[in-house]
C-alpha cells in the first residue's frame, strides 16, 4: 500500500545556477546541465524501483531548473513521471530574463489553475546583486517579473529582510509593484547550519529594525500566513533564550512528521544520502553500480528527519543546554524557534563536544531526537507554507 507521506525523497541536480545566492541552503552554484535523456532515465528508474517496493516517493529538480537548456521538457518530465507540482515554481528570474525562449519554458505551468513564479529579493540594486553574487541580477529579476505577467503567469516573492535592506524597503516594494509583482511576503532567513548560513548571519535584522516595516504589512499584498507568522512565530533571540531556560520552548510546527529516505542525485549520477548541496553517505553511481543496488542500500539505512542529515545524534543536544551555553540574552536578532535552535546547535558543534548529562532529554522528550527543518527550497524562510523542495 502506498503511504500518505513519501518514503523516499530525491533531489536531482539537473543544472546549476547563474547566481550564487548567499542565503541558499542548497549551496547553489553554476555547474553543467544533466542531459535530458539522463534525467528521464533517472526518473523512470526511481519510479520503477519505488513502485516495485511499494514505496511512495517525491523529488525535485535542482538547482535553478529554468537555467536548463531544455527547461520546459525537464519540468514536464518531473510533472508526468514524479507528479511534481510547480505551483508556484521558484526562480531568481535571471534565466527567464536572459534567454530568448522565455515564453516556451513557462508553457508547462499552464497546466495549473494558477500558474505562478515565486521569486526571492534581498534589496534593491547592488544590495540584491551582492547577495546573489551577480551584477545586474536585480534588474534581470524585475524584468522577469514583467515577462511572467506578459505571459499571464502570476508572480509572488519572498522579500528577505536584512540589516542592509530595511532602510530602503519602501523603494524595493515600489519597484516590485511597478514590475507587476502580485504577492510580497516579507520574511527572514531561517538559519542553515552550513558555511553560507553562517556568513548570512551578519545581516540578520533586529526586532527594532523591522518594526516600521511590520506596521505597513496590512497595506501590502501579503499572504495571511506570513502576517500570522510575524505575529506568532518570530521573536528576538533573547526571548527564545528565556523560553528555553524556563522550560517553555515553543512548538516547532510541520517538522517531526517528515522522516524520509533523503537522497540527492549528483549531475554525474552519484547518489548520496542528504540534500542538494549537502552530501553525507555515498551509495554509489546509478549507472555503474545499478539502480536497485544503490536504492536498496539507501532503504537499508532507513528514514531519518531532515535535522538528522545535519546533526549527529550526539550533536542534537537539548535546547535548554545549548541556550544556556550559546544563547545571547541581550540579542534582538530575529529568528523562529527552529532557526535559533539550529544556530545554537551549530555553535555547540563548532565549539566541540559537550557531554550529555545522564537522564536529560531533548525537547521532544526522547534523547537526541530532533525535529525536521523545512527543506523549503526557499533559502529556508521562516513560516513558509510552500513546497518542501523549493530553493530560491
Ligand atoms: S537560491 Fe536558488 S538560484 Fe540561488 S543559489 Fe540557491 S538554488 Fe541557485
């Protein structure tokens, strides 16, 4: 019987990115496109294996699928063979603005009631360009918004608030609305425990910095879920320290349930346990070692939470312990619960081993068991309701 939640999740690295976004949890960067025939073979073979073993499965093309030379065909393959829904489809917009066949590559989105592209903005002009490491990217992304609207594709975006862009938020919103942006979700980066995540911490805004922006939310085309997130889920680090130390750590929604076999297929068809940009155990090469052997090895290792891809059981310390040691009781920098806990766990990991005290348990009540962080392909944001595998 096919289970409701997927048993197996595979990211397939079909093409790299024209940008190197500094917030990107998936460590996107330029690399060569996987040929369409190889992509088709991988999708067929994984589907065959999962059907034979009565496993449900899901996956996603990484990293910036619209940059693939045959982007339209790649989208159709994932739609038809793995039932992946690109509604919305995340993109920086750069590929759309820089290729002549932009109208054709949007064609597969027309199968949805509400075809939509989902962008990510980090500021105006050079602030945005610097964050995605591409000169002119801001103007390219605005142009892509206008092109999408011309093609009757709807547009929305994450607008990541940082210490560098809060002062020109109004100009950014004006530019977006003028380009045709229909939905704007101000959000903050969720901390990702990797090199880019640590680098991006330097621009995490404070509670005081975002107050003038929050006062305007009702006047903007903002998703209700995002408004609620700002009211209920995000707080300064100092607030989270108090909650951890007083034993009233807030629930971290949407997480514990996703125990999966997390796989990533590299462009050379090597398969690893992990996530795009984060590779742990190598199982082998699909062509050379055989699909069944590799996926059987992955099955034998079993499912885990997404958090367990990033931290070993020994590193998943109780939140009280890491808050006491690494929490900043004065910090006004904004996080959600998962983000700040991962920040503290990462601090602990870099500081070296701490001894687990007998009888102490993790926040879930069982020793060393952690929750899942959103694999949201969205340079993990806070409070996003969107697809688990969205990068931009
Ligand atoms: S956010 Fe998207 S476009 Fe940017 S580096 Fe990551 S995968 Fe590539």
